[in-house]
């Protein structure tokens, strides 16, 4: 089955100031940055890959205007770099309305062969990085009395898959972090939700996943195809917008997998 037509913007985020991590390239983060701009937002994108980030920022600036696009390299394992990212957002935009925590790291290794370094790196980027960015955003949004945070989890936080103990543990942690921090943020008018994609195809996934496994995962999808990154980004837009004003602490599955 072929993907549906690309959905045009509807001004759902006009004027909003947004920070997005891991937003360079052709994955979910890059698609989200583009979708937010199409919906009228001002966007600060970040990524640990500096050259790829610069190329993405240049492309978006050319299309949407330099006044609506900013970029800063950020390694989410560094508290100093995370703080610098949010300081720049406030300096550039005056406030932060939305934070999208997309940074994560996967990989495949059986637990018996996994090193402490492999385990720790996946957890530090995927879970601890999300925590650092959520904490930084909350410190600003609580003072504003408003804001929305959207974390990127994964269906693997719910469903078992061989060789994914570290990634599954990290994504399950992102889900728990989302639920607990949402209760803390609610009194300050801040909403925190997460998306949980199943299979969204992008170049990096092809590099780290075997063709046989991708074929198997695709067959599990009810539509018989993987999601386009922009289809996940559409749900992130929804959770960041006023259309989801009564939702917080929720983890929304973006999946067509068979039950």
C-alpha cells in the first residue's frame, strides 16, 4: 500500500517557539521540524551531527526564512550543551512554547554479549537525554505558566524484540518519565505527552537494521508498509497544538501493527 498524500499545514502552531532535538537529516526529527514550520512555528533545531545540522538549517532557512529558523549543535548527554540550547531558544524567541525530545540511539546486541558501555550509551542518550531536555524545558515553561513537551518513545517500550534490551528499557523509561513528569507539570499549565512509533523508515534505520528484519517488521504492519517520518510528525504536531489541550501523560502509539 502506498503512503497517503502529504497533508498541508493548517496554521496550528502559528507564532509558537519550538525546540527540537535530533532534527537534522531525513528522520522523524527532520520531518517534525519541517511540519512545525509549515504549521507556522519558529523553530530551533539541534543535532549532535554538526555538518548535517548546518545543511538542514540552511535548507529550512531558504524555504521558510532565517527569522523563523535557528540551529545549535547539541549532545544531549551533556548538561552544559542542553542548557546552552535552551538559553539560545529564550534569547532568540523570548519564550519556549514547545519542546520535542527526539534524540535517541538504538543498536542490536544480545544481552549476554552486551557491554556496559553499549548499555550505558543507549540509556544515556535515549533516556537520560530526554530527561535533561525535559528538565530544561520545564524550568522555563513553569515560569511561563504554559507549554507542551512531546517525547519520542517507541512501541518497543511495550513489545519484546530480540537484541533490543537496552533500547527497549530506555524507551520504556521515556514512557514512565512522560507520565510522572506530566503530573508534576500539570499544576503549572504544562502538558507532557509522547509518541510511540512502530516502524518509520529513514536512511539511518536502513544502516543499522538488516533487510530481513525490516521486511519482517513491515509485514507486521496492518497497512503492509512502514510509516513515513512525516506521518509520525503529524501526531507530534497534534500533541503540541491546542487540539490536544486536555491530554497529558499520554503515550500515543503511531502504529498500524496487528494486535
